[in-house]
C-alpha cells in the first residue's frame, strides 16, 4: 500500500467542504477514528476492503490512545489560552498531531490485509456501524451517505 497515496487521498477528502465537520462530530460523539474511516474509503476506491477491521483497530489502538488523543487534548486545551506563547505552542502541537495522524496511516498501510471487494463503501460501512459505536443504524447510514456525497465519491 502506497503511504503517500493514502495520505494525499485523506488530505483531499478531509479538506472537502463539510467533511471535516462531520468527521469531527462523529469523533467527538462516539470516538470514531477519522483516519480509520478515511482509510476505509481509500481502500474502497481501490476496489479493496480490509480482511479484518478489528485487527486494524487493534494495531493502531495504542498509538492512537497514547499519542494522538493526548496531543489532540493538549491542542484543544491550548486553544482557549490567551498568551502568545500558548498559541505558538498550540501550533507546534497541532503540527505534531498531524504528523502522528500520518504515522497512524503508515501503521494502517503496513498492517492491512486487503481483499478484493466490488462495493466501494463496504469497508466504510462495516467500520461506521452500531456494532462499533454508540449510534443506531439510521445514524450510521445517514452519516455514511452524507460523507459519500460531500467527498464526491
């Protein structure tokens, strides 16, 4: 799996109008891993799905929980700090958080065991499901449909 290609796809999709807002809402509401979801969309666009989403989640869990989540919490804390020094630090933490997200994608690329799949949304649908998150099926389906539209897929 080409890591630079995955990153370029993620940056492009995340940058489309409304995508970041919806992804971050899902992240904050139910703990969805935005990187994982966008990785599922990337695989789908290549005609692939992961052999095991649970295995991928397990592979990145420690990195996400011990690096990305604390960096995100620090960045968010610093957002409301008035001093210039705190805002300079926030920008450095933001850059580190972005690099940590990219490393997570490298981990996903190295760990994935892709299988052919005719449905380009199968992986995203399997990941964004009530079995993984505290959402009902209608909420999952609506979020997935909206994301597909916003990303132009």
